[in-house]
C-alpha cells in the first residue's frame, strides 16, 4: 500500500522534470537562434561626371636685371589675361598668384651653384588659376593654352583637376545602396539554408573608391580621382543580420 501510494507522486515529479527540461531546452534554442547571425559584404557602383574643373598654368621671365625681368613678366601677364578672356572666361574668374623671384648665380663645371659672387640674373615666375563649371571648355583650354608661346610668353600648362562637388551626398546615397545589396545577398543565402533574415546587428562601412570610369584601381585607403571627367564611385559595406 505504501509503495503504491508513492507512484503518483513519482510520476508527477518525473513529468515535471521532463517538462522543465523541455522548456529550458526550448529557451536555450531560442537564445541560440536569436544570437545566430550572417555577415555579408554589399557593394554599389555608379558612374558620375565631374561638375567643376580647376586649371593652372605658369609663365616666367628671365633677365640679368631684375627690373627687366619684371617688365617682361608684366607684359606676359597682360597677354595671358587677354588670351583667357578671349577664350570666354570672365576676368573675375582669373586668379594670378604673387610673383616668385629666383636669384641665379654662376655655376661650376659640375653644375654646382656658386653663391659667393654677384647674381648672374633673375628668374620671375607667376601662375594663373581658372575654376569653371564648364568642364569641357576648361579641358580645351588646358590643351590649347600653349598657343601663348607664339605670342612670346614662356608659358607652361598643367593638367586640369576634375572635381565632383556633390561627393558627400553621393557617398550617403551609395552607402544606402550598398546596404540594400548586402541585405539582398543575406536574404538569398538565408533562404537557401531554410532561414530568414532578421534585424540588422551591425554594419561597418568600407572605403569609397572614386576612380576613372572603367578603371580597376583599388586601394585599402580609398581613391579620389581628379584626373578624369567621367568617374566611377564604388561603396562597400560589411553588414551582420540576425537569422531566424
């Protein structure tokens, strides 16, 4: 009698332990599933066009007397200004630098400068800068400006810089596109594994690459190309999502 009376209590205890174990196991699985994540890399690429160009050129004059060198440089500056205005650039858009003076001394047979004696001459240098939204016009100017040499100007043209002034806004746009790409990749991977993508856990932005169009240039620290009018901007982001 006594043994049979203990049976219901033992059975209840056993069922209780099994239920508790199942509940704890289900909770543990839920916790484990909530911590399951998938990390993917998303990217976005877009072709953009420079909307501002900066061009610089320099001219110089040289003479044994600094007064003569300066007079020649002034005459060259007038020709440069007239030439650029004739090309359709406003006079207010032309920025002339201050004059740089280089004192020249006699040199030895080995080419070493002998600074102990009196100067042999003076070389004066001045630069001009033009900024314009008319990128194509400034590109032509960079190629054609050496025509000034025919006018007696000792002129040198430098390669233009092509800039994108809205780059900050484009980076935000590209980051959003790269994140969407990452989520699409994660969803596809999770679907193939019989799971679903949940909440965003973390995101890490990679470097932006602004390269000449169709270029394969890539660096760990990013590129900001200023040599080409047509450019590609590429954004990369590493994102972790919860998996359900």
